[in-house]
């Protein structure tokens, strides 16, 4: 079989891996390229394969850098099956529709400017109708169940502990007399002991392993230390008399932050908090989270059963309507605003930054990975001025970065997961990490495991 590394090869976004066996063509993920303008422009390019020739798409999870191009894939001719966990299917129903809305809105805005300049008009990457059409191809499967999908292929999804419904893909392919080969795609692996979702599932066997490396160059702080770091940041920020903006991914990180703020409030370590979740998608994702106890850890289930999420002195308000979101910008102090997108490249968080980023008494608390080229990355790296809605905005607010809440395992977590294999894989492929990080992790794996390991280039083809 041949495997083409279409995206997330020496880069973090654009997850997509094309597998050609003798009897079938498969994709692992079909995600957006995100970050720099150059990256995002790649989303409009034609696929390097014929979408109508793809039999199966195995989706690791719902984040758009793994799922965002699925409507375009269907639009361009895909007629196969999209297999994902039940929670991922449910999340994709809101995330892909939201993505379509953004595609249509951005095209409308760009076309106004292009019309004034006499330039040809653009069409959106896909529309809401096209996103809705793509959802018909999804098929949910349970964790831990081996599915024989035909063409000599079996698949099983195991919990990756990254976000709700995230999966490790175990893929068995039997295509010739050499026997069955097992491929393992880690997807995005979560770190242990992070609240809400389960820890990543250990995998014990695999001939070829494809492992992410987003944070493979660092070590995260423990959850207790991270929780204290969040408490200190919130306390200091509120004492300065401004607002707190928390850019957070609608799926995963928002629910983590709510959980920790609620626990700190219940424990008396934070008092009289006014928390606003200003992201329609995050609100819907939070509701979906409670529908899937199979994805939740014991501590979260216990809190839900005891009803403690509805207690304490934390005031929580969900703002879905645009008018309610705009009203938040009239609040000058004491508000904790959790809003998407997590990298600040889109969504309502940009409006809150416009109203608060220039105020020295305010704070921005970053709790997730900021890809190269994103607004969030520029702020974290110390930019003194950024552009929002065509205006230059000074960065005067205090900036906090809390890395321990990452939904990605650090190097220790990734190595721990690899060490669970009872026998060495024939080869390990390091993916989904910036080039320097991926190459550094290759060296670490070789040193510790003495296993054939590489970080493929984008569009590189490997024959197994």
C-alpha cells in the first residue's frame, strides 16, 4: 500500500493522509490548513487525489484542522463512508455548519471589496447546504468495536483523550500474501489527568505507527499546578479592575475552563465570579458533552450526578444572540469572557479583544496552542500592536499563557504512550507538529526506543 502525507506533515494543521491499498482508497482526516494566510489559501486548492475514488474516510475527531474540508470533499465528488465516533458525528453537525456560515460570510465580505475594485467575485469554499449534504455520509461507531468495512480492511476507534469523541485509529489491512498489516494513527493524543474527558487509551500492538507531535518539544505542568496558575491569573486580573478574555476552542477547552472555574469556586479559592460563554458553538458543544457519558472521566460524571455544576457562587451566563454578545462590551470590569476561536483568527473573541486588549487593567489568558501566523501567536510572542477589523490596536492588557491545560500530550506523555507497545513497531512516522518540533521528536524516539522513525515531508509517498 502507498501512504501520501497530504497535510500535518512538518506542520500542525491540515491533517490528511491518503492510503491506497490494492482494493480501496482511504483517507485519515480531511482538515483545514490554518494559521498564516499562505496556509489558509491552500484550502481552496484542488485535492491531489480524485475525491470520487475515495471509499472510506476515517475521522479522528471534530476539530476543523482534521474535519474542515469534508464538505469540500463531498462537493468535489466523494461518495464513500465517513466513519467516526458517535460524539464526533454529533459535534461535526455543529462545527461544519458553523464553518460553512463563516465561508459564506467571508466570501460575501470579500466580494463587496472585490466588486468595488472591479475584480472577479469569489465563491465560498462551501455553503451551508453543501455542509449539510456532507453530513449524510457520516456513520457513527462505538469505541472499542472492530468493524470489518470491506476490501480486506478492519478498523477500531479507541479513546484518544483529546476532546469529546476523539479517537485513535487502529487499521488492519490484508491485501496480499505477505499477511495482515496493522497501522495505528494516534490522532491528537490528550494528556493524562486533564478534566472532563478520559485519559488516552494505551495501544499494545502495531506495525506502523503515526504519532502526533504538537507539544513534543516540552513538558506540561501538572493539573494541580496548572489549576493554581489559573487561580492566580484570575485573581490578579480581577484585582486590577478590568475584564478577562479567554480565547478558547469551542469544543474541549471551553468545557475544561468551566470545569476548573467551577471547582475553584466550589472549593472557595475563587469567589463571586461572573463568567460569560460567548460562543454559540461552545454552548451547543457543552450540551453535547453531557449527552456522552462514555467520553467523560469519573470525576466529571460524579460532579454531574451530584448536581454540583449548578451550585456555588459562580454566575454563569451563555450568550447566543449577537445582541447579547455586543452587550458584553459595555461591561468595564469583573467579567470573565470565554469565547472562540481559540487562536483568535475568527469568531467573537476578536470583538472582545478589540474592546479590551488596549486597556492595561484587562487581561487575556491563553489556554491552548497558538499556531504559527495566527493572531493569538502574535500576541503571545509579545506584539505591541495588532490589527483587528482593519484597525491598529495596542496590546496593553496583561497576557497570561497557561500551557498545562493543553489537550495535547507533551513529550513525556507521547513517549509514555509509545512505550505501551509490547513490541517495537516496524516504523514510526512523526506527524502533526511544526518542523523543528517534529524532527526533534524523531531524534528523541530513536534515542529512547531505538526504532526506525522519520518525519515525512508534505506530499511524500511511503510504500508499505
